[in-house]
C-alpha cells in the first residue's frame, strides 16, 4: 500500500482557541490510483493534502507512506521526502516569471547533482510530452492559462515523483484548457502515476476512479466512481 492513514487529526491552536480541522480521518491509497478528494471550502481537504504531501504534520494519528510512518519524520526528513516523492500542480501555477519555461521545469533538479545538460534534456522531454516544446524559451507571462498549467505538470514530473498532487488544477482555466489538463492527468495515470486530485468541482472529481468526500473534517463518503468512463469519453469528443 502506498499511503495509509489511520485516525488522522489536525488541530490549529490560536491562544486559548483550538480549531479541529481534521477529526479522525482514515483511508488507504494503492500505488497507481487516481483519487479525488472533494469537499467545500473549509472542509479540511487542503489541510489533508498538506499532510499527505509532507507540507505539514498531523496533530495525532498515523500516516504511512511506503510503510514508513511519516509522523516520526523531522522537518528536514519531510523536506527530503517532499523533494523526492511528490510533484505539485497548483491552481495558481506558481511559475517564476524571471525564468524561461524550460528553466522553470528544470528548476527542481538544480540541487539533485544531475548535470546541467541532463537537467535541460529531461525538461525538454517533458515539455514535448505535454505539447509545449515550441515554448521552451518563452517567459511564463507570454503563455495562456492552459499552457501555464501544462508547464506546471511538466515541472511536477521532472523529479519522477511517486505521487502527483493536483490542487484545483482547472480552477483558473476555461473549459477547453481544463479538459486538456485533465486529459494529460488521465494519460499520466494510465502510465502508472499515482494522482491525488483536490477539488470542490464535481465535474473535475469525476475523472478519478475513486472519490473521497470530506466535510467538516470528516470523511462522509468514499466510493468507486462509476461516472469515470463517461468523463473520459467527454474528453475524447
């Protein structure tokens, strides 16, 4: 099992006020899965994603990743796992305007010991994979929203992550660009990548094979998605 969380809780403390955001969440995710975590604003889904992606620690409970209990990791240990195990795709893209498209994609490899030549070649290969090899030397400011998100996908893949976290990846895109992004995620999943998609949109969540719904810090539904085939067919129209 790639991910296993048991009775995971997260509290935020502000003075004498304790706010319980996650209230005992448990589930497992197999390697190669495509999972949607769905819920309204304030449901706890972003906090859950931050813990799953090693950006934060739970207050209590267990989180096993590749059979290692993450709660025992130091901050440096979490940072190391974050850089090696996961890739991120954000709603706001998080590209650096001072770097070219190629440089943005190669950036996560800067401190890995890989030569500049190999970093550049890998970034080019991934940009080719997402259909943007003709934009290598562009500034991100010159790209459309859909192109920016495809650059972000290439960057997320550059360190060969075990899991790709996509946080509202179509939130800032028009419907056509959003469909392109979801098609790329579907293709990556078919190649064996584990995808964890966080969204509040039902139409986006339905591209996953399984939907976990969260509300007020609790899982209220965890079901196999029988609408996935229909969503895939819509992408191919």
